[in-house]
């Protein structure tokens, strides 16, 4: 997988979660993705359990893994901006459904 397509995958996944949750909740400040306290290992564990195919793509790409780590270490205001950027991409929409559940379950891992 090329670095660009892997980067696209990760950005799409993060944007997908945010959009799905934001649309469902209707309130950005109550967005579990933006407000998550999950760590990178928790997100990876949730993906490994709930979506092994997507987890494999993430685990196999250092750039994608770094992007997830950077997103999780960002302040909520920065995450909100990143989500807006991710939402604007056509490839971001491909992974909305696949990633939406992770923000709501990663604290269980």
C-alpha cells in the first residue's frame, strides 16, 4: 500500500468516526472522538477486536499509526479542526461506518 493511500485511509477513518458521531449526537462538544480519553494502545486494541481488516491496514503502515497517535495526543480544539479537514475529503467518507464504533468502545480496552 502506498504511503499516500495509507495516509488517506487513516485520515478517512478519523474523519469518518468524527462525522458519524457528530451527526448522530448533533453536538460537536459532545463528540466522543474529539473528547476521547482513549490512548493509542486502546484504539489499536479496539480496532484489532472490532475491525481486524482495518487494524491490519493501520498496523502495517507507520505513517497511518503516527497520524492516529498525533490525533489522540492533540487537544480537543485541534482535533475538531482536524476532523473538519478530514470531513472535506471524498476518501474520508469511505471509512465513516467502519470507525464510528471505535470512539464509543475504545475505553473498554
